[in-house]
C-alpha cells in the first residue's frame, strides 16, 4: 500500500499517519466539506482480494455505523477508490489506552482503583449497547480503546472503543487453528482459543482481562501466541485468578467481580455486559477508597496526569528533555524512526519509550508488512543517548548499512547508519535541540526541518516562522508576524488575535502600514501568567490583518499554542496539635495548571500511633483544594502525660513532595474517678475549719458576729472540695 500522506481521497485530505496494524493504516485527515478532522482507516489490499471477506467487511462496517454511543467511535461513512477500501471515522485526539498503560508500567505505577473501575464500567455499558444491536466486538484490548477528556462526567479519561465488529471479518479470513497468531492472545477467551465460537460472553471475558491489567499492571495469563494460551486453557489445570498477589489493597468485592468475569465457562460469567457494569456500580465508594499502595514503587497516578506529562513531552521540544546531559534519564536522544519502503514511500514512527519491537506480527510496536520480515524481527533499545539493536534470530537477517547483525548480539545503532530489514530502510531522526530559553518550537522541527507557515487571502499574505508554538506559564515567547500585500496602493492593517486571552499578551497586537507591494513585521509577545487559570492545553488561535481602506478585506493565519504544565501545591494540617482519638485533616491546595494526583501518607517514627486511614490518593483540579480526614489513636499509655510527633507526607504524581509535622498528646490512662472517702472529706473539713480559725485570730476584722457565720459556710465548702480532689 502506497503512502497516502499529502493525497486526497474524495473530499478528505490526508494529513498524517496515526498508526498501522494487521488490518491496515489509520490516517488523520480533514473533511473539507464539513470542515472537521476525521480518522480514515485504509484496509490492506490483500485482505480485500477475497470477495467473501470483502462482503462480510462491508456488512459489518454498515452495521457498526448504525451504533451511536459516547463510548464507541462513530463511523461516518465507507469509501472505495480503485482497489482502496476505507472507513471514515470520528477522530479522537490523544493516545490509546495501551500507550498509557505502557507508560505507567515503565514508571512502576498503578491507576487509582476508582478510575480503573470507571473505565471498565463505561466500556461494559458500551459493549452491552452493541450486543443489543447484534454486534460482538471480539477484539477488546487496550490498543483498541482511545481516551478523551469528559468534563461532564467529572473525570478526565472517557474510554472510546474502536474497530467494533471488524474482528469478526478478520476472523473469517484467517486460519484459526491452534498455534496461529490471531488477535491478542492474552485478551482472548478460552472459547476463542479453542475455536468453539464467540458470543457476548467473549467480550465480557475480555473486559475482565482489561480490568485485571488496569488494577495490577499485568494480564492474568500472559501469552505470546495461541499455543501459549492453549497451555493455560487446555493442557494444564485451569489457572486461578489471584490479583491480590500483586496488589493487596484491592477490595474483596472487586476481586469477586473480577473472578466471575474471568470464569472459564461462558455460562459462569455475567449474563450480560450490563450486569457486569451494574456489579461495578454497586461497589460503595468506601470499598473503592484505597490507602497508599505498598507494592507500586511509583505510587498511584491518574491517566490525566500521564496525559499532562505527555502534553509537554510529546513535542520533545521542552528544554529539560533536550538539554539533559549525556547519560541522564531524559530519554532517547532521537525523536522518531523514519521508515522508507522499497518504493521510496516513508512514514514516521514516533518513539514513546525505551523499547521498540519490530516485525510482521501486528502486536509489534513497529509493524512491517512484508513476508520477508519475521514475526519478531528485531528489538531496538534506548539507553540514554545510545541506541541498541538486537536481531531476534530473524529468517532473513538485519543489517546496519551493509553489515549483517549476529542473532541475539547487541549492536550500537549510530544515527549516521541505516538499519535494513528486508526491503525497508530505517533512519534515526535526531532531536532538534534548543536552549533553556523560552523558545518557540514547531513540530516540523522534529524531522530536522524548518518551514515558513504562510497563508494568502484577499491579496494579503501572513506568515510566521512556525505553525505551532510552545510556552511555559510565566515565560514569554515572540511570534514574528510578516505581512505582505500585492496591492498597488498603500494601506493600514490592524492586527487582531483571537483564541488567546487578552491578558496573555505582554505586547498586544498593533497596526502596520504598508506601501504598494511592501512587507512589514509585527512582533506579538505572549506571556501566559503562572496561574491555575492558565490551563495546560493546546490552544488554536488566529491572527488577522484587517484592511482599514478596503473593509472587510483581511488576511487570516491559523496557528496553535501549547501551554505546558507546571506543578505547584501547598500542604497544611488542621489542627496540627491533637489528642489521641481526635480527628484532623490534611489539606492539599493545587496551585498548578492541571489536574494532579496527590498521594498522602501518615507516619510516626516511634510506632506508638495508629492512623485511620493511613493514607489516601486525591485527584485535585487546578486551583482547587482536596482534604484527607484521619483519626489518630495511641497504642499504649504509661500512666503519665506523653506526646508524639508524626509526619504527613504529600507527593505529587510528578515526583515533587512536601511534608508537614503534627503532634499528638496523651494523658495518663486511668479508670473512673473514685468517690472521696469519709477520711478525705473529714480532712477537707478540718482544713476549712482551720482557715476559719486563722481568720478569727486576726486584728478584729472578723469580730463582727454577723460576718463570721457568712465566712464559715464558704470555708467548709472549700475544705470539702480539697478533700474531694485529694481523694
């Protein structure tokens, strides 16, 4: 299949390659008629050569197009040009769930339990909707789940299913005998592996696998192929699902739901996907509230935090990553791998980790569709600035320039060399490095090029050095705008910028006068304040040059500005001095510009204090405050007043941490106050009478017969009180 980037399919202009797999390639495109971005999946030509497969594909795609659900990607239309068959779908920006989970696994982090439950519950409702329409997905896996913000639900990541119904067509066109690699083995139900047919229960099983991986970071039955899967399901005793082996803070009710969804027999699972969603919904909030996990080295982190990290890291133009010294943990020193086929067509594979697997198998990170390429052909590893390649005992070998690699032996891949696999040539695309200054970087620089962004309209040409800019809150960038007109007479042009708040401009757009055929330059200085209101996001904006003489003649330039994320928070405790058994709260104020996950933990060095709860995880929006309430109890008392200090530690998912000290006081443990004895009272009375005698022996002040009786009663009360407290 030729590279379609830059070409047009009917009314769709192909912009970029989003990904590729066993079915085909997915492109981002622009619908010129409806003026919106779309995703287009172009099916591999060899899959459509069989008329029966083609007919099934069209039937399933038409059925899937009838489904409208917020958690299922919407299919707009089908198209066919010559030998190309393609599907036009809703474009969901951002990454898929597989990419997010891989990032969490590399960081040794887990999802919050409530977020994992939310994702699977939403997908279960979507799958139930599809089942009622007569469609079974058959290939539910993280790579087929996109994520998008959903402010209406109060959560960041709304899961969106893709490839609905397509797996049925693919299953009909390939060998399904044991040992073949069909679909994703680790997500396949037993009936899929044994070829006994698939039903709605098959999707429920896959949702159980997904829930397991979301909760503990791994699938319950790892398998590289059908043969491995058959070992679990047929040749060995059915394995037990034990998620608490990996994460002990899982609620018992959630474990029961997980075990039932993963029952080996379809009839033993939940009857419908809606029943699974209902079971997850019934879990109380208390049951899903988890303390700080003991086994995830990196802690718990929300998907929104992962996305916010990528908001900056995805451009690879952020100074910390680029200016990091050699050997640091800043990541690979290359931006992407450019793949060129034997016909000269090329595409970019973006690097998103320290390991890339290459081969013909669709489960590889980089899939090369050629029978001369082995299923698992080569591994590419990044160790700081060093790139290593290891041939995986491929059939036809791997070459660095003209030198053939020895199987299983690590070789250094220098950026000046070409990695050759069958008819493909792979080139390392080095990062375009910049200084620490707040310099604007265009995404076109990722491949080492620099393009002038221009637009002619109404005889006015506007241009900027870049089409996409990046800025950190609190810093300033300059946008140099060039205005050119081909009019035969001069004119004044008012420069107007829309789509960016006015208070972000340290130098506001002004006007410019141009003579006939002249060009001029205006500099716009953008300074987003370092504030929670300056949200980390990509902003589309327009710069217009409006003619004063020939209104409404104007030139318009569309640009993008990405505002980076920053972390800033404060911690306080109220009250800081408490007694055993009292309650207090730890408050976290998020002054950053994106939603952040904060892990709170309580600890004392003596071991004398017990906290309930010991910790929690808070997801706090920008400019908002979250709180964890706790009770502190003293384990022992030694009969005297005692005091202990303890520490509340708050750690953001980004790694920054803060602590605050508290103090607990305890009085001596004692039983009920005993009543004073007769001797105690007698002693108190004697003290009272003694006081009266002292007063009566004075200088005559108390000789008054009226005053003495008035003093006797209070002194007796005082004496008996002393006796009471002595007792």
